[in-house]
């Protein structure tokens, strides 16, 4: 099967060869996805990603040498235009998962996820216009916020009323198009509001903005 030139390029990082093989079979069966590399350790993942510059990395959270959290930090902190990283884990309430999200991962995926969920997750983070599995991310952020409440952040006062509304809508997992429909504005306007929210919160992406919103108390856990 030939691969389109616009295919999403993926690197798999997991210390279990069987897991990497299974992920490769699923992703390579899709015409718009291409697995371009693999890594068996966190250190190897950093090296492979820097060499191949993929669009998306599926990163096991627990690996030898350095774990997925440190590998995520090194990749995102040491590259211009770094890839989107999705943490792959066994347990969604693992503290490692939240630490990885705080380190910059765009979302997480359970190893027991169905093949169609895996494919959808890769496509979604590659587009970067929505929150991956928003209810799970909100749950992790809210639980952390309950344990460690923080004072209101300086950026909260800099948000306009519309930007504050957009941040809350982002936390529900709405895409730019859905936010535009909700607010009854044009797509370009919604995209501009989202960009302003990311800039003012200092967030790398939507996941980081939502985490910041919960941790700061801007969005109150229920």
C-alpha cells in the first residue's frame, strides 16, 4: 500500500516489542498514517524523534533508562516545532500520566483501547484542534486541583470575557469549529480566540491550557 505524501508520521516508543508491533500493524493499515520509527527506551525515543522528526509520538509512560515523562520533557524542550506526544499507559489514573500531561504531552491513550480509538487519537492530535478524551483529562486535572489548590493566576485577569468563555469551552473538548458554532462566530474568529487563550495562559496546547485552568482554580472542580 502506498503512503500519501501528507500522511501523519508516527514514532512508537515502548519497551515491549509486541506492543510496538501491534501498534504498527494497526497504524500502517491506514492510508493516511505511517509508522516511521520505533524506540525501546526513553533515551532511544529522544534520539529517534530528533532524527526522524515525526508528527506524532506514542510514548509509553514507563520505560528503561529514562521514563516517558522525562523523554517528553527532553523532546519538547529541545526541538523547534516538536511533535505531538500521546502517552500510552495501562492505568488512566496513574500519577505518571498526569505528570506527563503537565510535561507537555497532548493527551493519553490506554493500552487496552480499541484499534479505532488509537487511529482516531493519532489523527486528532495531529490536527491539534481538540482535546483528546476530554472527560479523562478533566478528571485528572480536577483531582489534582482538589489536592493542591492554587491562588488565581496573573493570566486570568488578562483574559477577556469571551476568551474566558472559550477556555471553558476548550475544557469540554470542543473543536474550533464547534466553538465557532456555540458562540455563533466565524471559524477564523474562534481560532483567533483559542490562539489568544494559549498565548495568555502560556500554554503549549489545549491540554496544557485546560490543566492550567484547573490547577489555578480558574475552573472549579466539581
